[in-house]
C-alpha cells in the first residue's frame, strides 16, 4: 500500500485528516491529495509553505535556511526537495492553516534573514497571492511529479544526500514512492505556538490570526524530537562531496545508516552503473 498520499495529507493538506475513522466533509478532496490545487483551501488558507532557491541550485546557501529555522526559530526540520529543473526547495508544514498573505509575510522574513546575500530573482516563495483564482492564491507544483523533461524527476531527498544534487537537482529515474513516504513520515508540523513565536522573533507584527480556531488533530503525527542539526543528523563516512559516486557508494554500504537512505543512494547510483 502506498503511504505517500496519507503522509502528504498529514503534512500539507489545508485541512489535516483527523484520527477518527470514516470519511469527513473533505473526503472528496482528500481522495486525490497529490494535487497542487488542494494546497490552498476555499478560504485561501494553507498549511504548506515552500521556499525555493535556484538558477542555479545552491545547497550551501539553502542549507543556511534549513539549519537556521531549526536553531533560531525552534521549528522542526522542513522537507528538502529537488525541483526537477534548476533548484532546491524547502517544504514547511504548519499544524494549523493560515491565510496566504500571512504565509508569504513569514516566508519573506525568513528569506530576508537567511538569504539576504542571494539575488531575489533566484528565490521563489509559495503560496503566491492571485486574485484571479477563487481561493485567492496559488501553490507550488507538487513533489514528486511527472517531469517536464525526460529523466528530470522532482523528489524529496534526505538531508545527507542533498549536496550531491547541486549540479543536477533532479532524479534520473522515478522516485520510489515508499521511500518518499518514509522521508515525510519523520517530519512534524510547526505548532501554532512555534509559528507565533517565530513571527515575534522575525520582527513581524500585527499579522492576522488564522481564521480557524480549532487546533488541527495531531494524534497521527510522529513524536516530536529535538531540532535536527548537522551535529545530530546521522551521516555517512566523511568523503569528498565533489565525488558523488564515491559518496553514494559509502552511503549505500554503511550498515549504520537507515535502510531507506541506503536504498535512495542505491537508486541514485543507477546512472553510474554501465549497462551489461
């Protein structure tokens, strides 16, 4: 059974599925969750925030955001994705939906804090406001997705493998859906308290409160752990990141690393294996 739709809904659907059995009022929407139109609800609210750095991709710069929001804002680690084109993305999950305008305000402040030395034209933020659509906003293309160009798949990637996609921010083969679900299953959403505290720390004032007052159910969420940092992330043996093949081989053969990461490394090695 493919777990990816349920993990996607848990983290990014505007209305998170509750722990109770049976279909709810949003069952029709949740039946097809891997669809960007579902990331903004009818009231113009979102739980998914996406920050992309590209043209060209630059993990050394974007990793400052990934680390900084954990260390400075006490947010849980966002998902890391390669866009399938020319950039890296960070996917943030909120426990409680907020208006599109508020989401953009916070993302813009995060960009200013951690990417002030990066040309604004290289950064994309989602959602974007759009008065021409009923919801009042549009969102990023979903991950993973069918590529526009052959062998250019978008996908979520593990933190330790992110640097090797710097020159080619895509997968040559379709990502394994169970591996994608496993990566998402380790993530938790930013709580409303963490969201409010971050706004104060970022110097944002007079931001409208979310229109919903009912906390999103979190019973199905993984247990929250301490913020991930380079010091606490399990890593493969130190090798030169300029040699992707050697790096991937070390990850794949290291029995101390979790199996989903080793499988992802093996899959990424396939283009380096000569045909029989």
